[in-house]
C-alpha cells in the first residue's frame, strides 16, 4: 500500500496513484480528509 493519509500532506498530489489504485480510500482524498 502507498503512504498513509496521515503521512501525506493535505492537498498533496498522490505520487503513487497506481499503488493507491486498489485502495479507494487513497484515491478519494477529499471525502477521506478529516
């Protein structure tokens, strides 16, 4: 799996979109952003 949403900076573009493909949580940052 790619970097956790907590590790990534808010608004940071996903550098590993392919790796995050299987995880919809990683793809959709907006609804997951808490």
